[in-house]
C-alpha cells in the first residue's frame, strides 16, 4: 500500500476557495478525493488517472479541479465557489484500477483533512 497524507483543509466562508494537497509515498494508476460529512456515507468527489484524465462528481463540476504531479507523487484539489454543502472531511485515496468514484476501488487512504464552509 501507499501512504497518503492530506493537507490544506480549513474554514472558509461561502464563495471562498481552498486547495487541498496529498503527498503520496508512491505512485498508483488512480488517485482520488472523497469526502464524508457527519452522518453521511463517504462519497467520491474527483479522481484522476496517471495519464491525467479527470472525473468529477456532478455536485462539484465546474467548481473543483483535480490535478496530480507524478514527479513528486502529489495530488491536488482546487476548490472554488465553496458552499456549506461542501463541508466534510476530505480524504485522499489511491487505487490500481477503475478510477471511478467508488470507494471500493481504492485500497490506500489518508487520514483526512477537514473543510468547513460557513454561510
């Protein structure tokens, strides 16, 4: 498994922006961001293949951008136009196949970073 460590979370007002980073100890074909709000299931936010093909949840399309820098095994999530519904713990994940926004496809997970958006 690859070790993952997220950073960049925080508290912002609605309409603001945050950039999440995830440092990985190695590379995997697929890396993604998931989030989990209190009392809700973990859901996929965005994923990206090693070739740079992204996939987004409908709820974040046009607002979030996922990117990865393979040279130093770093994953990013630029989040713009944040709203209170984006409040959650955000997790970085890595997998070897599929790259869909399905938690079952990812075998390595970070500890998470909290994002809180106030209205």
